[in-house]
C-alpha cells in the first residue's frame, strides 16, 4: 500500500472500502464454510479441518512476507534478521496465541458442522464479551457503564437467539448436535479473546520494563509471519498425532473442492484485511463490520439454505446489532482521536497502531 497516497488511505472512501470488504469476508467464510460441511455430504468426502488450517496459514505466511517486503521497500530479509533471528526469545512469545488460534479455528469448523449459519454467526459474537473481560484482566482497560450494559444486552440477545433455535430439525438429528456446536463456539470465543489480547500485549509491549524491551516495535506483518509460522508447526504436529480413525492416513487436499480453496483464499486474505482496518481505520469500523455481517449472513442463509428465521431470532439479532453499535459509539460522548479495543476510551497514544487480531 506504499504507492497509495496518504490522503486516500485516511479518507472515508477507503474506510468504507475496508468496511465493505470485512463484511463480505466475514459473511462469505461462514456461508461457504457451512456449505462445505453441510450435513447431507458423505462424511468420507469432507476435508480434514487440520489440513485446511495448515494450508490457510501457509497462505497467510506468504501474504505477510509479501506485505513486509512492500512496506519496507524490499528489506524483507533485513526485517527477518533483526526481528526474528536476532531476537528468538521475543519471537517465541507468539507461540502462545498461535496455539490458541489453532484451537479456535478447529472448533469453529466443528461449530459450523453442528449449527446453522445464522446461529453460529450470532453466537460467535460472544467473543466481544470475552475479549472485553480478558482486556480488563490483562491490559487493565476500563469500560463505561454504558458499554458494560451493552455487553449484558449482547449476551441476552445471544440467549434469545439460542432459545429461538429450538429443537434440531429431524433430518439433522444424529448428524448435528446443538450442544456440541454451542460448546465449540463458547470455547472458540474464549480462545479468540485470550489469543487476541495476548497478541496485542506482546506487539505493543504492554508492561515492558527495560528500554531494550521498549525498543523499536516489530511490524504487524512480521508478527503475522511469526504467528503463521508457529501455527503451521503446531498444525503439522497435531496432524501427526491425530488419533481420529476417519482422518488418519488421509492425504493432504482430500476433499479440497473449489469451495474449500475459496475458503482458504478468504481466510488468508481476511487476516491481511483486518490488519489494514486496524492500521488505517479503527476498532469502531471493525465492530460495525462484524455486526453488519451477521445480518448479511442471516439473510443469505435464509435464501441459500432455506434456514427459517423466526421472530425470536430477529429480536435477538437486532438486540445484538444495536448493542455492538452503541458499545462502539458511546452516546453523548466525543469519539476518541485514536481507536482502542472494542471502541473503549483510548488508553495511550499508541492505540492507532493496534495490531491485527487474526481469526
């Protein structure tokens, strides 16, 4: 993005472009992921989630290398030498979020196999609540009373949607499990919160004491390189030690149809898109994109999969969208000049450099 003018990068038009891309990416991943693992497909024809994650992370690694090469004017190898090879201990810190993200992504596809696309998309917004709580505990962030009310309202909206889902359709009983899907979403949200906040803590050197620790910050792209590398290593080890009889010995790319390759492209590109949003916009935009994608995925799922949308679901989804919007845009308060996590008041002058929180 070095060739683009600074005026355009900071313009409302560019932020709208990022918002549109984020909405489309979020909605498309859920819908295509759901379609690629729909209940009527033979179990033996499905791709292995571990293989999908591995290929996706390789894509993120390649894209991160490319972005670092462009943003440093061709100094990619120098960045790797200075930020990774010369600081191995610092790079090792990224192993923690890498492991958490691997668990999160694995459980996300388990949830998609057991929940309808709208139910998954809405309940997955619970990560806003868990991220807020973990941010308070790990980063000492503070939220207003209005924002905590929004979080409670969001949780209530999720509960309304879950209650509105009701009993599993007869054709999916024995194939899908609501309890397994909801448990997967819950743990996935917790892993997302822990990984995201820890990743931010490392990148922004929150709590660093010595001047050496507070030296020149490592770029978002290099952190993405480290994250993707460790995730790949962990995914390979996980694949070797997998004891599932139905996936043991299956070759890589088994079940990789055109739709699955599209998921890989969307997930890899989505990581770069989130980085651009954090760098050139703020978390208010990211929160709005997440909320809007719920509506888009719900409407599309009703048309594509024939998923019934009842009044209870509509009420819960509306409550969630309103909560996300009001949380990110405090009523009667002037917006902070720099963004902070989940739209909370700015904690320091570096919040506009907030790192990517990969999916």
